[in-house]
């Protein structure tokens, strides 16, 4: 009679011949965590600057509203006050929108730089991991075929 091969033993031998190295996964996790930290820093800095601009814009608008809401002696002065407020508001809006655009531009540039650096790091780590795995697999294959 023929003996049935023990699949479990064969799989154990195969898995033992090709050990798994988790350092590549650990390095990838650390790289990703570092990237996330840097991206969060960029986002938080942008949020802080945006909040400062919004606060300044609001204060300027409120001060102009206070000026506009003062009692006037002539009815035409109310129309002039409204025209002045509208005109000043348009100027301030343009200035602040330009400031928001600068923040967005800065965030975009910082993000692109971080992604390029992370891509380079991950590519180098992947290349090193593949070379190491190839060397270990070749060594294990030679060892297995030598038996």
C-alpha cells in the first residue's frame, strides 16, 4: 500500500524554510506614522493661520459696522455710510481671500514635498526588503535542493 503524504508536515517544512522578516513591516509602519505626523502638522498650521485670518476679518468687519451704525444728521449720510462700508468690505474681502489662497498654496507645496520624500523613502525601503527577501529565498532554495 502507498503511504499518504503528511501535508501538514510538508507545509511546516516549507514555511520553516522561508522565514518571515517583519522588520520591513515595522519600518513601513514607522514611515507611515512619521508621514502622518508631518501631514497633521501641515494641516494644523494651516488651520491656525486660517483662524487668525478669519478672526482679523471679523474684527475689521465689526469695527466698520460700528462706524456705519452711528447716528447721522442727514439722511444722505446713511447712504454714504452704507456705500463706504460696502466698498471697504469688498477691499478687505479681497485681501483676506488672497491670504487664504497663500495658505492653500503653502499647504499644497508642503504636502507635495512630504509625499515626494515619503515616496522616495518607501521605495528605498521596499527595494531593500525585496533584495533581502530574494537573498533569503535563494539561500533557502539552495539549502532545500541540496538535501
